[in-house]
């Protein structure tokens, strides 16, 4: 979803929420995998400190991890762009279900972020609800959309965490997006060793002191 389109276009917001309403069921039902559990175990064992994640699914926390910085926000909450009030996604979903008792469009595809592909002809049957506080219609998932920026204070916190680290461990990211890649560049510039575990090449491979090309769900449990 493009941030500017969501802000400006009522139809774009309606289309987003109709699709996300159906896709949320998959996100809400997701469970941590061996990689998530291994990261949490390494943290509890004192091997890993704070965690910076580009994911928006909350699965690190569900696996028991603490001190998790959600770089791009989290799908488990929403924010009103008019009054700033935040609400649980589960609470919003309950209100959406009450407003759409018969909306169950044919889902052609569910994407990893919970968005789904549905025919445009189904969209007219979906009814969006307003902000519970101010009744505004610009309710947005509390995540960073394309074209938007990560809040400056969140970026600064991540820089401070990197600067204080003895090693920066990157797991399961191609580092294609600058919002994550900048921390690898920061660590390398500070002389902090960088280790990358990812299946396939990453943008930061040339900066890595240790590079393992393998699935994290295999490597991290073995590391334990």
C-alpha cells in the first residue's frame, strides 16, 4: 500500500481494508517457527540482546522474545490519522465483523503481509468502520507503508542499540530495503563485526565478517 494513496484516496482505503479484513485471519492465526523460538532462546541465554525486526507480525514476541523494536510497526494495532488514538487490531476486527456479518468474499490469494487478492466486484459489499474515538475515517494499521518513513526516534533507538552491540547478527533478511540495511552499514563503519544468516544473497554480504547461506530455521536451532 502506498502511503500517499492511503492518505488521499477514500477508495484506496476502502479497498485496503476489505482485503486486509479477510487476510487478518491468517496473520492472527500465525504461530512462531523454529527460527523465532531459537532467537528467543538465544536471547534468554544471554547470547542475543535487543532485537530489531522488519517484520510486522509480532511472532518474535509470541515466541517469548523481549526488547523487540518493531522497525516497521505492528499489524496487531491500528492508529487514527485524524486524532492519533490507537486501538487493538483485535478490537477493530470485532467491530468490522459486526458491521460485515455476511462479507466473506472469495479469496484468490493471501500474501505474506496478510493482504489478499479479491475481485473488485466484491468490494462494494464491504463496510468500513470509523475511529472509535473521533469517528474519523482515516484508520490505518500501525505500520510503515511504502513511501512513508520510519519514525526518527525509532531509527535513533536502533542506531544506539547497534552502537552498543559487540556483534550485529542479521537473520532472514535480504537487506534490500535501506531501513534495515543502514544498520549493517552503521555497524561496519563502527568496526562492529557483522554476521549474516540468510538463504540467498543479501545487500550486505560485502560488509559481513561471517556469512552463512542457509535457512535460519536450520542454522539457529543448531547454534543453540
